[in-house]
C-alpha cells in the first residue's frame, strides 16, 4: 500500500471501530453496575444479540485464515468442525438451555456445585481457568495479530523486526479489546459482537463474490463455472484418512467436542444464560446454527478460489486467504475489512476475558468469602481479574510464535485436557440422579492422566486419530461415573430445583426449526460430495432423490408442528 492508502485504511478502520464502540456504550450505559447486569446483561439479551454474539465469539481470525488455508491446500473436509456444530446448537437449544435457565445459573461450575459438590466445582474452575489463561486467550490474541500482520505488513509499516512487531500488535489489539469486556460487561460484548457480526457477514459474502469475478476474468458466471468444473475434488467434504478431517470422525469424538464447545464452554454459553426468556434463548441459539451452515461458503470457498487463481505455490497454505484479500479488496474497503477482522478477534478475546473474570468472581472469590460480598464488590473484583488475566495473556501470547509444533497443535493438545471430562460430567449430571460427586472427581483425574500419557508419552505409539480418542475417553469416563453410581450411589437422589427467574415457556417453533437445521447439515454434506459438486459427472440422480426426501420430511415436520400449535399463542 502507498502512504495515502495506509492512512486512509487506518482512519477508516478507526472510524468503524469507534462507531461500534459508541453504539455499545449507548446501548449498555448504566446496565453493568450490578452483578447480574455485568455478568449476564441483566438477563435481558434478545435473540438477535445472542445469535450475533455467538457468531462472533465462535468465528475469528483462526477460521478466516485456517479454514480457507485448509480448503486451498486440501479439500472441504475441515468444514466438519463448523457444519456439525449446528447439531450441537440443536442440543443446546432443546436439552441444555432449558435446564440452565430454569436453574438461573451464572456459570457452569455453579451447576456442577448444585449437582455434585464444591470440590467438583473447584476442579472444573481450575480446568477452565488454566485452559483459558494458558492457551485459549493467548492463542486468540496471537492468531489475530498474525492475521493483521500478514494482511497489512505491520513489520514493513513500523520498521520493527517480526517479533517486536508481533508483541506491539498483540498489546494494541488486547488493550483495545479489553476495554469492552472490563468496563462494559457481557451486554457491551454482545452488542459489539452483533454489530461486528453484520460486518463479518458482509465481508464473508463480498470476498467470494469478488473472487469469482476475478476467476471469470470479470464475469461472475464464468468464474462460478470454473469453480464447479475445474478440480471438483477440491469441493469434496467427505474426507478420507489423508484429509485434515476424516469423514468418520464426525460420528465419534467430534460430536463430544462440539457438545462441549456449544453446550458447556463458559465463554460460549454465558450469552445464552443472559437470555430474557427461554424462547429468546432458543431462537438465538438456533439462529447461530444456521450461521454455521453458511461458514463453508464464506470461509472455505475463497480458499478454493485462491487455488484456482494461484495454484499450489504458496510456502504455507495459510498465506492463501491474505493474498486473495490483498489482491481483490478495493482500497476503499480496506479499513472496513480491517475493522471487521479486528472485531472478530476482539469478540473472541472479550468473551473469553469476560467469562474468565466471571468464573473467578462467582466460583473462586465469592465462595472463598462464604458469599459475604455485595454486587458492587463482585463487579469490582471481576474488573480487576479481567485486567490481570489480560496482562497475563499479553505475556503468554508472543511465546506461541516459538511453538515448534505450531499454533493449531498447541490448541488441540491443551483443549483436550478439559473439553471431554466437562461434557461427560455435565451429561451424566443432568440425566442421572444417584451418581455421586466421587464419580465425577475420579473421571476428571482419570482423563487428565490418561490424556497426558496419550499426548506426551504414547503419541508415537498410539496411531488412532485424536478425535476418535476423544470418543473413547468420553465413553470410559461415563462408564466410570455410572459404576460409581452403582457401587457408591448418593444417599438421596439429586433433584433439580427450578427458580423461574425468567419466562421458561419453550418457543413453539423450536423443534421444527431444529429439524430443518439438521436437514441443512445433511444437505450440505450431500452438496459437497461425489454425488454432486465433487463428482466428475456432476449432480447424480441419488443426490436429487436425497434432496427431495429432505424437502418432503421438512414439509411433514412443519405441518405436524403447525397442527400441534394451532391453539397456542405466537411467542
């Protein structure tokens, strides 16, 4: 970029970010002074803000660059992580969310304390806090900073060497993002996420459109034809054993990984716990599921377009998307794109920071004081915790640059220490009555020990894909807890006590819409398969019959739902 272009990009980026900041402040002024207001947005989040915040919390620079890089270098198989997440949002909307909201919980460890005991609560907090502080928050800052540096050549602009430029970018992004979380609480995060989400959708549609125009030498239709006919294998989502994500993994450990992320991960579910009603929460969660269905088109098709435009010549597959953006995006939109990219990074960072502070205030500080702390004190402690955690993450994030195995390997290894035991104890806790706290404790210790052995001692010996290992560990931990419930059951069965702090009436269209969402998942896999786009012969007869079957099934589901709900009032 020339000097004038750089100045324009910087000023326009600052303008868009200031606009988002002002809108967040205006919508949240005076709402974060109480504990419920700061941690749960006063239990007043509507479906729009829940869906927007879930979208931006989940999507960041890792997906923009990583998924497009995977599509560029391999195929569409990595869409499994995004598309099958829609199934987990169905579970959240219909199974987990009604129970969480009925108990009026602020954090997941609160539920575990209610179901098991304080020791299980403390163990879960330790797992979450270590995972957030050592890996998840620093990795979000690091990957976002790397994306900004790759797209806008920060070392060249500043004259700094790569590592000092990386540190400066991390601190700049972290400080700016922390302001939202520290001073605004959950509602400020949700509002800024929703506005940035609109920008992400615009960018997500704009880049593939511009790419197809470039692929067709100025003709969108010709570019689309090239995409669909040249190298159809690039559009195959049915991954084999050599693909980044083998197809079989979506039926084993990926189920539990997605259930953890969407149904029990504090920094994701916290915005749903702030819903003003069960119906609004279900609408927001299911809407986020439909957004996940759009991800392959916005965050993987550009990678395939890059392969057609540039061929397989990049030193790293992660260079494909930054190069595509640099070549296609008009300078007039560069500031807007930078603002959206930073907004996506801020969203994940803000959400993690807010949730980590919430866990510390609610599940560490308050119990240590035996509950003898008022709302103002909790909010003050949470803000201090946010600052400390942010500073700690600034120190850890640059170190990821020196990880020889790469960022994704680090994330994969350390997330595995707490995702599977968490979803296992939550599911057993929700659906059993006599499994004791000792069962949950044994399962957590068992997982940490066995998983550490698999990752650091037996990694070269055990060749089973790590996602399949997730499934086996989940089954083993559920078996341990059920055995504990059989041999040493609770003296009195656990009973759930609803608190009815909000309207808990289910949205009348939640179940039929969940059926449609599941159909979209199946349809997307049919589309990106050898039966359709990835086949040499194009769309097959079996594809047409399968799609017709899905349409008929959806019509039947909605007609049945309509008959059941005719007397009911519309939510």
